C-alpha cells in the first residue's frame, strides 16, 4: 500500500516539475537562507 503511494507521489512530482526547476528551487532556497543568516549575524554584531 505505502509503496504504491510513494511511487505515485514521485510520479506526480516528476510530472509537475522538471529536474532543472527543482534544482533552481533548492538553489534559491539555499541563497535566501544564507542571506537571511548573514543579515541576522550582521544585526547581532552591530548590537554588540
């Protein structure tokens, strides 16, 4: 039961976006995360 559900979810994910789109999404998330971390770090350093 769960194997077929997992396979269906993978199939749905592959159908709605390409590998390039998924890689771009994860790259964007990584860049935004680093930028937010840097902004918080900069703000804490300015307070100290």
